[in-house]
């Protein structure tokens, strides 16, 4: 007779709780055993941390985090704690996680109304947006629905979750919407008073326009703001955000750009999603978060628990990576030569002789934008955007595709084994929304901004190795990325395993420094050809690496979260006091960040004591000249020229650079930031020009950003002459437009008013030296055109190379003086050499 298996072995057996046992009990295990690192993490969680509400699990890229998260979710279901949700950044990854769950025998669904999920018999796998939005199926405070109780929420790719979570709490009023015009009209006087130039750019619909609405104006006109916005709350652009922000609108920051008015809080009011806030367990899976502060600010995680990550005993479970930056090896190697090399490796021509002597490989290039992708057009087999990824990645995983460019996708893409053997990073994503752009200016030199950039770089570098047996070579293009793996301040922000691989790669770089592209080829072939010596040293480099025992949670991040929560419950004086404690703790270290925090303190203080708020803001301005200016304005400070240009340059360079390579990379990165024909890169160009002045020994400022009026840049060429500089590098016109000429004339008058003792030298960076027929040229003005800019680039690059030729020569005043004179970079010769007189059309 046939056996009835439903009656066999099912008597008094209890559900398995330990994740390792759950895996061992699977009928068809995808692998004979869990990896050692997976077992360590799961045992630590189960034995010591499963009762903690917030748990951060850190494993190297490809360490098997997905299986860990799914087994923890299944354990929670088996324990009867409650429903389980597994969150991923996007639907593409939802599919990947569900496929992994099928292999593990873990029941899943992607439907929040599925009876199996409701009954806590299946894990809901969905994207972040499904849970965190103003119409969430899980319930939102005030929607009249009973919130869905959850036993556990697993947040996969937590580093990617952060950006998407912040986006869910951002209300964007597009320029074409009727509310945009009404809000601009409401705050016109406030914006004009804060920055006349920014207001003019908004009126001109300049794509680079950026104007923060002062917090006192925003708070004081809340009734009018709500009257303008509330009627639209059910429109598609509003309805998923409005319920999340309506109660904290007065605490939000509002920024006007020519594309939209963006409204967002300093921290997401995550308590509007009670299902997440009340979940019994919240587990964050991450590979690259060296700084875990954002888990506190964005998710409201417990800082004490976040600071105790669960990790494997060893960080050696990362695949082999050789990471090289060609321009750091030899500053004369240009990006185009590297693109040729990449194409040759894709074709199997690794020695570059035109004959394929090796197997073709997949080369994957990550770029931040379409303009960056265009530089690869002639070499690429495919250029893929986010919508192309699912099919595209399957092609890469199935066989050799060639050279593929992925646009603005630095996380959430798995390229195991042959899917990617040579990975190239050509730039990193830049801040796009108004608040981020403002932060990029105000916190440009702050460790906070630097940590975010390093995180993006590490995310990108992690795409090519997915487990301990995988291998991949990584090339970083450009001076900015090269600096990231050269300067100690940057290196310290990478994860321990990546730091170990970078150290090994630096040993290789040290042997081939100064060589040509053939030396780079030889190094890459050692990696891709699995040369035994490379493999042995690569494994040895990682063998003793351990994860950091404690996570990094910055004091000011905790303060901002706690202050926001206090303010959201009406306790704004306590919120201001909490931020002040963080300011006190910073001491004299990061003055840019200190000023930024003091502005936030002033915003809270304003709600109960407007006079004290303005006083606090004046103090913030002393720390950071890019914060909001008080109602009474911050009077422009007269720029004083250095007593001796060469001495000022030598002193600046000595502080800025520890070695010659750093100096050469630093100078190259300045010129990389000046991109002709791209309006959105204008801020980068203005900052680069300011920094260029400092490198050459000129006192150099950005009055328009600091005071809301005046030129983009101001250089003190001598005690008697100052260069008033307007950068129009984003223009594509054949002539200098009347409005641009008028702007330069206005900036000259500004200098004459504020410092009548000095002569104003009018300068414009523009693709054309020809004035439009309707424009009146500023007397004596000179134009830096692209050809002259290239000439300047060659001169400054040679200046840096000469100073970098021997140790500490860049700190020698006499050596600097000689090089400045030789390259005609002195105040009396600079603009006669590298700019030309304007011509009339």
C-alpha cells in the first residue's frame, strides 16, 4: 500500500527556530552547507541579538547577505513573532530575492494583501516605496486604517535604502505646476533679500538657480503655504508625500530651483509609518556603510544598537580585486587611452597589439550621467539605463557581451564571475536635488560629505565581485577618484577589506608608477590571468582583516534625529539646545559642519525666540560663510590680497598636500570640474576656480554664494587690483548674451561700491569672446575661452608637476615664486596671458 507521508514525522515536532537548523532541514539545499561567514552571523544574531529591536548586519559584497536576511525572516515567522517583510531598493531586486528564496525553500509573496503574508506564513518581498509612502498599504498615521503589525522588517542594501527613503519624504512642486508660481510669488521678497543673484537666475529659469527659502519666512507664512498646497494634496505628485509631511511642514527646509520647489525635513518623520516604527525586529543588511549614522537619522534606529554591528569573525570573504587609478600612476595617461585599453580587453587583445591572444571578457563601465556615457559611445557595445538592467544583466551573466556602460547605477547590480572581469568607474553620481546641491556647497570640505562620496565609490567598486572565489580588476578614471584611493583622509573611510585590497594595489602601483599604459596592462593581466603570486598575495592581504568592532555613529547625527523628534512634538527650545550640545562637542574641528548645525539650531530657536535665532545665525555665518544670511544681512568683508603671492601659495600647498602625487591629482581634479557646455556643472566650476586661486596664492572667494550678491568669484591679484570673475562655462551660445554682460557689469559695480580703493579687472569664462550686438561690453573686460583655458590648464599642470618633482618643494616659497613667474601665473601677468579682450560682433 502507498505510504501517507502527511502522517509521518509530523507528530509533536516544533517549528525550527535557529536559522542554521532551518537551512539544515531543507529538503533541497542550494549548497551543501551555509558559508562559514553566514553561519557565524546567523548564530550571533540568534544567540545574542534577536531580542534587539535594531540590528545591523555587515558582510562584504557577495557574502551571502540575502540568504542571511531570508533565514532570519523565516526564523521570526517560525517563532510566531509576527509578519515578515523583506525590503529591497527596486523591483529588479525583488525578483532576485524571491528567486533566492525559492532556492532556499522560503515561501514569499510580493503582494501585501496575500493571505499567506497576512497569516504570517510567507515573507513579503517588496521595495521600500511600497512600505514608506503616504498611501502605504501598511497604514499611515491619520489615514483611519489600523496599521499592519509586523514581527520583522529586513532592510536589504541599507546604504541604497537611505537615498530612497529620503526621496519618499521629499515634496517636489514642479515648475509647471500652478502652486510653484504662487509659492515663488509668496516668497519673492525673502528670496530677493537673501540673494539678488539667485532670484535673478530663478526669473531667467537658469537651470543652475538655487535659492533656499529662509526658515523665518517659511515658518512665518505657513498658513499661506498650506492654503496653496493643500488643495492639491490628492494629485499624483503630492498624494504619496503629503500625509507624511503635512504635520511637520513648518519644520521643513524649502529650496527653490528653476525646475521645482523642494520641501523636505531635516530627518524623515518615519513615525508616520507605524508598521515600521513598531516592528518588533528591524534588521539592516549592508556591505559598504562605513558610517552608520544615516540609519539613525533616516530610520530612527537606536544609536547604541547601531553601533554594535553583527559581523563574521573575519572580513576575508571578499573576492580578489586589483584596484588601480591610471592617472595616479602617471598623470600623463589620459582617459581616452584607458577607453582604448578597455575596448581591447573586451576583445581579448590584452597586450594591445591588435591581435586577440586571450579570451574576450565582459568590461562594465559605471558612469553618473548621459554626458559621461557619451564619451564611451564609440567603444561600447551597449549603453544601458536602469530600465534596461534586468535583461542586460542576464545577458552579461549568460556569456560574453563585450563593453557595457551602465548609467547612474552604482548599487543593486550583481555581476558575478564572468559577468564582469574588468570594472571601470568613470565618475560618481553628483547631488541633484536642491537641498543636496546646497549641502555640497556648504559642506564641501566636511568629512560628512566626503564619507558620502566614499560610500558611493565603494558601492560601485563592489559590483564586480560577488563571493570569496570571484575576481575582478577595477580601474578608476580621473583625478577625483584617484585622490579617493591616495589621500589618507579618504582611505580611512573605506571598509577594512577594501582598505586591505587598496594597500596591496598600492604596492603594485608603486612598482609601475611613471610607466606607460603597457605597465597597467601587465598588472591587469596578472589579475585576470590568475597569476599564482597575485592570488597568494591577494588572499594573504585579506586573511587577517577583521570588521570594525563598533559602527560609526556620529554625535551630530544622533543630535539631529533627537532634535527633530523634539521639535515635531512641539518642544523646539529643547531641540535647539540638543543641537547646541552637538556644536559644543565638535569643538574647533569641522567648522563648516559646525556652522551648518548652528543654522539648524537657529531654525528651531526661531519658533519661540526670533531675536535669539538671528543672533545664532550670525554666529553660524562666522563658521560657514555659505549658510543663510541673517535678516539684517551679512556685510561683505573686503578681500585683502596676500602680502606675497608665492608665500601664500606655498603655505596653502604645504597644508593641503602631503606628497607630490597628491598635489598633481589635486590640480588635475580642479580642471576636471570645469566642464564646458554643461549647465548643471556650473557650481563645480565656480568652486574649482576659487580653489585654483588659492593654489596660485591669490586670496579667493565666492561672493555670490556667500553674500547673495556680487560676482561668482573674486581674486585679489594685488593690493590694488582684484579680478571680478563670472563663469559661464555652461553656455552654448556663439556670443556673450546681454544678460551675462549686464551681470558682469553689475558685479564690477558691486566691487566698486564695497571696495572703491581697488581696480576691478572684469573677467568672464565663456565659450565665445564675441559680445552680442545688443550687449554693451564692460570696459577693459577679458574672456577666458576654451582654447585659452586649455593653455591655462597646461601651465598650472606644469607648475604643479615641477613643484611635485622633489619632496616638499611645493612648500618652498622661492621654488613656488620661480614656477609662478616661469608659467606667467603671477597677478600682473595672469589675465593678459590666459584671457583675451572681448570683441564686438
